[in-house]
């Protein structure tokens, strides 16, 4: 008889793990705390507006193709993709903007127009990034993080300098122009650490950005969730929502099941895609992999203050994705990582999905999502949220020459308290652990419980790290680990 597995949570890593495990003969049930599946990638519908609550950048399309390909399917069987051109627009100081085109050849021209000779430098920089990307995607990121020897290969030894230097220093070797440096340092912010603390090997993100492109799944990122849910069900996964897992049942340090909504649900194996710290809080302290002091010392990626806004008109001078780099990033980064306080003048991101997807807003209206990176664990009040919205809207109006404040007909905010209540997120973090050198690969929290046989972890706090593509990979890694430890029959 096949073994029974409970998967806690239905985010990308949980859906990935559950689908792989079910395909290989396990009886898999997903228990989701919230009403809707998808974890942080849920959807908000109100007043005719549709918002992706979480991720909005679709990068590394090859990872998604490989994932669906493992089940004999293609991405287009589940959702349609649109390549964005421009990929995104960056607002620097007043009347200074740079749009990143949708093809690498056009990007070369954009760079050359900003700094003479930079197009040839960008080619060299990108060639190195492509090699690193190939090494990562053909080996490193699929390792479970159990041994240092996973990282020691002929290829990685030859490129050890990229692990010992930072993205910031590597970019500075090639470019002098401040704007170009900021553009190339931007993608690593998805990894949750400052460019000077992120290994240069992560220039793989630049390759993902400039060469693989920025895409939009038709009907939003939630269409990816729906596609993965459908694939999971086709492979035999049972999904149940409104299930709050309150405890993990063990006997003699072996998994016996979980308690969900006050009821015992028995199984042989538990895979948790929920917050790692929260999952361990469901165990006795002596059964946990990590102590409170361990978590407190870790460098976390930012949390976020988000606003979901509906306008009664169409806007000008904005693109689907917009980055506002009109203030000093170092000061904002210090507020996140060093001082851990609310930033005085934050950089921020705006997506206007209705520019690409007319369904996301009523006719002649636009839907906005604003994201401000902040330190986890900050005080979160309605008055603080409102004060930041006022500041940010003023800056958007000034730079894009739109009147916005008087056109708002829907508004919802989301911040630290919501990440805690909806996702049991440690200190309300949004992205997991920062990908610093000593929080990469083998230095991340382990996929396998050291104390409870049959308990596993997946998601952004484990290998390979934060982001949607890494979450899909994390699910695959943990499923392989389970299969090695507990063959399905």
C-alpha cells in the first residue's frame, strides 16, 4: 500500500512537491490554511479590479517549462505567456527615465546611448552570466544542500571568484555610469540582499532578465497557480482549503500525522511548505532543527508594504512594470538591513497590469500595485501605512505626470501584520532568507528534520532560495529526498 503524505500549504513549492510525489505513487493531500490556493500568490478581486497579491515578475521561463515537462506537459497547456516590451521602466531623478526593451539587441543600444562603449562591455558581462546560469541550472540549484561537496565541481572551482566577490564589485569592473550600475544591480534585489553582500555568481539574474526576458501570464500570475493546481489534481493530488494545521503528531520521533481544525489526520510523511519557523513551532522545542536564537541571527530578505489600488481612469507615462530609483538606495537598504527601521525615502515598485491585461480593471480604468521593501518585524499600523501611501503617490504623480490621488475608487493595503496572520510568516517577512554567501546552498535550513523521521521542509527558506522559479525547484528537490528516504511502495 502506498504511503500517505500530508503537504502543509499550497504555495508554489508545496504544489510542486505534491505533484511530483503523487506522480511517483504516494497518496498526497495538500492542507491549505486559507480559502484560496497559491500561498503568497493568491488573487484579490473587488469592484471589477483583479490584483495578484504576491509575485508579479515572471522570469526564468525555462524553469516553468522544465517543471511542466517533467509531467509530459507544456506551459501553453495551462496558461499563455506574453513577452513584455519594454520589460520595465526605471524612474531616476526628475525627467530621467530608462526603459529596458524586450530584446537583448535593443538593450545593447539602450546601454550604448547612456555610456559610450558599454554595449561591448555588456556582451562580455552577459557571456559570463550565461556561463554561470548554465552551471547553476544544470546542477547547483537542484542539490539538496546536505554537503559542501555538492558545490565542488570542476566548473565551480574554475569560477570560484564569482563566489568570493560581490555583484556590486563585479558590475563596477565593467561600468562607470551610475544608472547602468543600478540597472544591473536591481535583479539581485529579488534575492533579498544588498548587491555588496550578494555573491557575483548571482549575475545569473542578469541573464534571466536581459536574455530570457520578462513575461506576463495572461490573466495574471494567479493563472500559474491555477495551472499548477490543475496539474496536481490530474496527477492525483487531493487539495483541501480552510485547513489550519495546529500541531504535528509524532510518536517515538516518527511522523504520525497532523492536527488540522482540531481533527487528527494520520499519515506517514509530512512535507511543510509553510513558514519553516512556524512549522517547527508545532513541535516540542527539543524536536526542532533550529532554536529561536538561530532564526533571530539570520539575515532575512525584506518584508513589504503593498497597496492595491483601482483608478477610475487610464494613466500615462507608465509601463506594466515600473521601478522608482529616484532616491538614494544605500539609505533605503541601510534601513532594511542595518538599522531595521521604516525608511525615510524608500525606493519602490509599481505594476500596472491593466496596461497589458484589460481584464484586470473595468473599462477605462487602471489597476495599480505598489510595493515598498521594508525590514521584517517593524511596527505596522494603519497610520504608518497611510503616511507612506501619501508620500509614494506624490512621487508617482510628479514623475509620471498623472493625477492619481483624486482618481482612486478602490484601495487595500497589505503589510507585516498580514504576512503574519495569512502565512504565519516569521517577523512578517515576504521573501525568506537573503541569499548572502553564508546563507546559500548548504548554509540554508535543511530540507529534512534532524529529529523527526518523516518530516520535511520546502519553500523560500530552504534551497535554492526566494522567488517563484526557486520554489518550483525546491519542491522537486524535497520530493526526490522523500523518495530516497521512503520509497513509495
